[in-house]
C-alpha cells in the first residue's frame, strides 16, 4: 500500500509516534526558535508542518530545502503548538530526494496568473488551485462510473479512430500514414486514400454516440466515457480540441425517460463531489471570492457551493423550445434590446438566452425540449409536426447548456430521409441505418462534455484549466 499520505497523517491522533512524511516543500520559514517546513504530497489541499530546532541540521542541508524540493522527513507526530493545524511533525531526520533551484524554479510562494501557469503545465498541478481541480476531476470521474454501474449500465469502449462524422460538422482530425510529401493521387488528381492504412479516409472521433447506439441495441443500457476530438479553430474559454465525453445510450427510453436520467445523473455526481471534496471546494470558493472583490457587484459570481446546491436542491424546470422563445420575446432584456443576439423561433439559443431562463426567469436549472430540426442533428426523432425533433438540452447557471441529448429516430425511412437531407452519403452509415431494419426499438441518449462538468463544479472560468494538458489551436506542448 505504500507509505502513509499526508491526508491520512493529518487525521491521525498524535501520540508521539514515529511517522515518515514524503512530499514537496511549499514553504520554509526560519526563526530564532525553530525551522518550519510546510510539506504537501497532493493527497489533500492541506500541508503538514514539520518543525526542526535551530542548529539541528547543517546549513548546507537546509540550503537545499527550498520551495519545490522533494523531501522524506521522519520524526514524531505531536500536537501542534501553532494555529492552523492539529498535528505537526517534530523532525528527526531529513532526506532530500530532489532539490529545486530557487533562482529558476517558477513556482514561488506568491500568486501566479492562470495564463502563466498554462505555460508550465508540467508544474501547475503542484499549486493549490490545480491540485484541487485534479482531485475534484478524479472524484467526478469515479462518480460517473459508479452511477452508471449501479444503474445497470455497461461501459462500452467506442473507437477513437472512425470513418464517420457523428455530428455532420466536418471539423475532424485526419488520421493517416500517407507520406505528406509524396501523396498518392487518383487519375482525377484527388488523394488516393485506398493506399492509406485503413484503405479509406479516417479521422479521430468527435463522438462515440453512433457506436454507442449499436451497443444499446444489444445490451439495453450502455455508456461511453472517452476522449473525443474536434478540429474547430476556436480560441475561446469554452473550447478544447481534445476533451472527454460521457454518452449514455438506452434502449426503450423515450424523451421523458431521457430527461429523468439526465437530471438524476448530474445531481448525483455533483452531490458526490460535495460530499467527498469539501476541502477542495471550500478552497476554490474562497479563491473565487477573492477574485470577485475586484469586480463590480453586478459582475460577481454566485458563491460556488451555493451554485452547486442550486442544481442539486431544485427540480429542473421543463419546457419546450417554443415556450422558451415566447418567454424570451416577452423578457425585459429583449424589449430593451439588451441581448447581444436576436431572439426568434428557429435560432440556436445563445448562452445569454439560456442563462436568462435559468438565472432570471425560472431561478432553477432548465431542460428545453422539441427544438427545430434545422438546428439539431440528423439522428434525432422527428415530432409529428415534422418541424421539430425530440431533443433536450439541460441548462445550468453561469454556463448555459451542459447536456445535449434526444430520443433517437428509430424509423428507417425517416432516418434515411434525414441523412440525405443533411447531405450525408447513406453508404457511409449503412451499419447505423441497418439497426433500424433489424429489430428497431425506441431509444434515447445524451452527451455531457466532462470538462464542461468539471468547469461548472470547480467554478473555473476557462476550460483549459480543468484538464491536465489542454489541446487548443497552436498548443500541444506537453
């Protein structure tokens, strides 16, 4: 099992027992009476204080104990004499695993900007902010798997390399082994992908949904949780080129069942974080409060724990897209022309519209349904009016849409018609269409971008700060 971690030692009753602590130095402070070393190993937001007497160790040894150095300390666990911690270690011995030159080590005991920390992604997990984010990310990932396992779902590994574009957007990363300096050509001059590794064009997946539906048609309830990729040239706080998607697909689920699952799912995983990540969430809430002190009152964010409770404690309001448009048209921001984007039936709602519905009008999370078919994907089930589809979007405060899903079209002829309507070659989706010919069934599913969930739960403002090594245009350094 390895040595005790600092998280466990901090919860141990002090009885002058010998303990061994391993970790990285956050700070070292010397006074005439004692030398104080704050050590952290990443298991908790809290440091453990280790105390030595002046003259106990040589000046040469202590000169290597600087912020960022890695140490092994053995000593006696005693009741702390100072405030801020219940226990501390009275040092008997120090072993320096690795030093950190204070002149060149970039993480010093001071505030660093998030932009600067993105440039040193190999070191930023050692900061309080990013260690807290990564522990919360882990807890949420565990809660996702636990939720679906307990609900009778099967974890399906869908391919990372695919020949289909699930979203029809075309913004995909190509996978090839062709020599880009000597590309084979057809007689017409086009690239001859028959000579490529797979004998056809192949890309990194943008979604595991289509393959997930195949699994649901055999196992009834499945979920995917894996990396997805979009070659969208967006330098925004909400976009990544590589991110993780959670996509459950369920046979025999109709739109109402899908909404019930989505609401229960996000409430349960957020509740798990609230229970198991209290210290990290409190730290991040205090961090946000410090940032908000410099902002005007109307620009300050909802306290983090209050925002999470807002989702967990409220039943989600459910209404159709058409009803939402009517509310927006009657709203004060629309009448006073304060919305940046226009409102009208057929628009793809912007974040400002979604947040108005959640934060101002209903004051609770919202699920919108039955969107116009023109702004939704080809695989969504057509409503009887032929104009809308059985889509659903879950809207959260501060972020807008967090889940997108639908009842899938199970009728072969209708699905084939939509495939042709949006300009997709049916031959490329023959296997997907065939499931509607061989034992078709009503089925539904949704997608949740995992980083979007982590962004919401941690209260961070930039999605590049909730994944260990973000990928975005012109950035793949680490």
